[in-house]
């Protein structure tokens, strides 16, 4: 009979920190211990289970192996469950405490995160939320490798194995400079802009969403500028460099450099972009994740994020 590896919780916690920061040194700084202690614990863990968890690069730090990714996901679930068991045993079962890692799609973050953290701070003062701002393709990665427990994101090709809860719909709209001939219209068709230059929010998956929307309307965009920055899009539009299409509307029309933009509804029959709470289907949902989910639902309930 094969002897079960004598693995300790300390080894598992050090492994998680090293994987989270892709660095033994950064993990040690976070844990306030010597780097050699983290390296030794992880090496002992690999020897005891007989599997390499990291590929070590001198210049690029640590990269998880396939076995390491699976180990990280399962270890995070194990540690989260252990924390809940200990809270239950000590009579704190109704209290939500500890750390939850939340990924948030980068353009949604400024519209959702400040209120979410404020609400959670009131409801669950002992809950710490670690936020990872990322693009749609990276949301898939951080959920699958266990770096994030859940994510608030657009429902953009999340793939198999990830389950979602619907939070709200974000309708697309056209962004125009204030002096544009169509800026004062209540709504327009995308064909009204067929001959005009476009400023594209160029993020993975997002660009496909915008380009497919235009193709459905029969428009081949003349892209003048591409940028991955939401506010740069608005700034370029305000200065007359082209129109754009976005899904979230700020509370004010001003741009960072003092310009202004107009938001005009799209008359074409185009579906809104669903905003969802995503998590890995195979991982047990913790009380911390449920608390974040409840707060997110409260924010979106009865509130049109795409106005």
C-alpha cells in the first residue's frame, strides 16, 4: 500500500502564496518570512507528492505546471473549506471573515468595484477582498488556475466548466463628440456612421464583440485608433477622432482632459451584453463567495448600468 505524503498546512499555504505571486521572494515578503523558508517548503511539498508544481525561470519567476494548476485549484478549495470548518467549530458560522479573491473585467471595475467594496465593508467588516483587474480571456485563466474564486465580467466566451449567475444587461451605445451632426439624436442606426472613422476599445474578446455587432448591422468599420483604455477611447472621441461603441456610461460627460462626449442609443435590434458573476463549476462555493455574490446582485438589482 502506497504511503500517503506527509503534507503540512504550512507547505500548502506557502505554495498558494508562491503561485499567487509567481515568485518565492514576493510570497516571502507577503508572509514576512525568509525566502529560503518558502522555497524549502515548496520543494519539500513537490518531493513528498512526487510531482513538479512549478517551472522555475530565473528572469520570469515561477510558472505553474499542469499538475501545479490542478493542485492550486484544489488547495484553495481545501483551505477555504478548512476556514469554514474552523469558524463553525468556534461558533462563528454566521460571520463571514477571511479573504476572497475576486477577478473583475477591467472596464467594469470603476463602475462596480467601489460600491461593492463599500457595501461589503458594512455588511462583513472581517471580509477582505483581493481584486484582480483583468480582460475576458484572463478571467478564464484566473478562475481555472484558482487565482480567483469568482469574477464579475461580461459573458464573453467564458468556456466550458465555468458557471455564471446573471447580474444585469449592458446595452451598447454610440459615443460621439458633442458637435457631431448626430449627437443630439435620441437614437441612431449604425449605418448612419458607416463612412466615419472609429475608435475601437481593443481588448481581447471585446474587439470581436464590437466588430461582430457592426458586421450584423452591415457596417465595415474604418478603424482610425485602437486602445485598450476605456477613458482613452472617450478622450479621442471627444477630440473628434471618430465615433466609438461602449456599454457602460459614466455619470458625467467630461473626459480626463476636459473634453465632453455624447451618448446616443442604438436603434438597431442588438442584444445587451450580459454582466455575470462567474465561478469554476467544479469548486465548492464558500461563504465568502456567497457574500460577494449577494452584494453584487444588490448593486445590479433594479439599476440600469447601461443608461
